[in-house]
C-alpha cells in the first residue's frame, strides 16, 4: 500500500522530497541555488575482470573499450598475474630461477593502451613456489598457497617490481595500486592459521615492493566479507609494516553472521553499505583513521543468478548502493566488467548469471546501461538524502538526477509516480531516459528467442539492439514520471 503523508525537509535552504498529500505521488523538490557537497564517482573508477591471461583476448579488450566508453574507468583488477599460465616463475632441475615477463608486459600494455591502469592483485602462487600444491576448485586451477620459500617469493616480487619500473617508469607505476592476495580469509588461501600466515605473506611482499620503490602504493588484506581490516591495521602498526590503503570485498547476499557476527537479517539492498560502514567505523577508530578504504570487489550476489546480475534489477540496486556508500569509501570495484570469464569453466550461453556488465559475445546487460546512466550524474550532490533518488549538479550547469523503483527479483511492486518541483530556475522541461525490464535490457529478448545457447549472428544483432537505451525524451516539468518495478530513470533539468 502506498503511504499517504506529507514530508517536508529543509536543510541548508533545500526543500526536501515528500509524498504529495492526497495524490500518492512522490515530490522531488530541488533548489538550484542550494548548497551541495562533492560527489566523486567512486563506483566507476575501478572495475574487476576475469583472470590476468584473459586480457590478451580481443573479446576482452573489445568489452573493456565498451565499458571505458560509458564510464570514468581508470583501473582494472584481476586475479592470477603469477599463475603458471602467465609464465613468470621458472626453477630448473638445478635449482636455478629465471623470470619471464613477456606475458606480463602484454597484459599491462593492453590495459594502458586502452586508457586504464592496473590495480595489481599479487596472486596466485606459482606451483613451484607453493608450499601446498593443491589447486583451488576454479576451472583454471590456481594455487592459493603460501610460498615454500619466503626469500624466493620476495626475490620474485622485487624482480617483478623492478621490471615494471624499468618498463613503465617510476612516475607511472606510482599511480598504480598493489594489493596483496585475494580473499585470504576463505578458500583462496590455504595457509594455517589463515590470518597469521597471511600477515607473514603481506609483510614479506610489502617490504620487497617498498625496497624497490617506497612511493608505490601497497595494501590489503583484500578479504571477503569485510573481514580483518581492524586487526590488519593493528598488525601493521605494531610491527611498523607499511600500508597505504585497506581493501576488502562484500556481496549483497552475504550471510550476516559472516560479516557482522550475528544473525540479524540485512537485506540485499543494504548489505554492501552496511558492511562498508562497519569497515569505515573500524578505520575511524584505528590508529590510522585517514587510511583510504577500497572495496576491491562488490556485487549484488556472489552466485550466478540470472534474475540478479543479468536483469534490470541491477539498475535500482546499483543506484541505491551508490547512495548509501557515498562518503564511506574511496573507491569501489564492481565485479566484473565482462563475461569473458572462466571461473566456472568456458561460458556456455550468453545469460547464465555471470558477473559481467557485458554478456558473452558483446551483448551489453542492463547493468551496463545502469553504469551508462549513472555516469551522467554530476560531481556535486544536493542534499537531503532521498531513499529512491540521487540529485546532483553538473559542471555544465544542469541538474542530473536518477530516480528508481526498487524491487527484488521476482517481487511485484506497484508503480511509483514522481513529480519534480524546481526552485530558482528558469527551466521548463526535463529530459528522461528509462532502464527497466522492457527498455535497455536484452534478457527478455533472449528469453523470447527460446534462450539459445549459441545465438545466430542475426539473433546476436537483435539482442544487441534490444540492449540499447531509447533516446532521451523531453517533457514539461509539470509532467509526472511513472516508474514500474526495477526501473531506473535519468532525469536532466537545464
């Protein structure tokens, strides 16, 4: 049932949002002269991807270019730069060690050529250096092991760092980030006890990197479930171990017991922000309260769920996540930009619940279109906070806002009606673009085709066409905006 109430909020002279009494319409009141605060696009500066070696594929690079074209993407993070398939480490029968950085060069050259920098995840262990050569269950079988020789590991890290500086220059590499490992608190690390052995790895790694160049940015603990950050800082400070940022991961469907240590339910809508708030508060209470917080993986689910990551659900989820995380993290990395991705094996069909913004065979998903719309928000945010809207000012003088009607997958909700009221502006009209299950999402078209695993070329053309947003339409400011469930709308007022 739609609640009927009048809500008038005034902060710094801003008329707030409310429900118009007797109409059931939500009024978004905007004063163009009102105070604002910085709104950096922290959600689009970095995005994750499939493992390192996949970046050599043309399909990967095509998808990267597409995502770069509609976002402010500056960094890409992936696993496996030291996996055996990259060929960095070799020890012969006589024990002589050699390093081969030819694929490393191709991988990082490819990123830089496309206008993005590496967020270097230091992982996984070369098999010859693995103390426990039992592979992870991922299809490509990485080794989540501590080193069998810490000195040899440190020498490899130093050689790797020296090579990067020699090839790209110290000024360039100083703009990168170096993150030690991936999710050591779960099955991506088989050292025992997990935390103590991870700290030993971190200490050796950061010392090796900083010995080569103390200006390089290194951090951790890169944990799943927003874990260990407070103890990681304590460990580093106690041992005088350098750290330039803290990083962690969180997904919308996490078990709250694993994140917060209790069973109090946290909805998917708010889980990511609640976990980051926990980390933010831990850092604020620590001996290093100004430490940047980087969420180096996040998404609405860590499972492969078509109704989540492949659907229009992602539009409102992403917008609400950005609203709630604003101001509590330096950077967030959506996982991932492309379904050129093989953790569960070779992709078998375009829509299988993959994490990517772009489905197999270069089909943009609804999440891609959500990033496209969200990119058009301004860099100044207008208060007060609104539960289903983000209102910003752009450098071109326009007011850019996103509105949404959040609905969980398979949840039926009533349409929402928004009405705009703009003060101190001569604007009479707004432009509107809508992303919802019927606009900007190719999933319905694929379902209507009978869910072909290998679409024909003609079908692929139709799917790509179905994924496109309709051009913006112009409307009088007096005209209301109606959004069905799972809809996200970009509104621009000039």
